[in-house]
C-alpha cells in the first residue's frame, strides 16, 4: 500500500468517526403585523349644522365612538380609509 492510499484510508476513517455537525435551526420568519383599517370620521354637533367647520378624526373601523360617522368620498378625491400595520396610527 502506498503512502497516498494510507492517507486516504485514514481520512475516510476519521471522517466516519468524527461527529457530524448538527444542522442549524432555520430562523422563524417574523410574523407580519395585522393590518388595521382606519376610517376618517366626522362628528356633527347640532349647532354646527349651518357651519362649515366640523370635527374630523381617524378611528379604527371596528371602534368608532357613538355620534361619530364615517365619511364616504363621493365626488372629490378625499382619503377616507387607510390600512396600517397594527400599532400605527394615521
């Protein structure tokens, strides 16, 4: 047997006896934040009906307070709905 054959045989033996590295666990993907739909709402007080100034606020779609009404844009390009990641406010 030549020296090269002995080296190859020893290398194969050591690789078979050496512990195999454990596979690294793959990192879990970050969960995507849920989107919250925000609606632009208006509150009209009885004294403000003849006035052109109204209270306008953004509220989460499922949590609009009493006496606040979502605005629906009909003829003008007004932003009335936003979808933002949870925790962000308009």
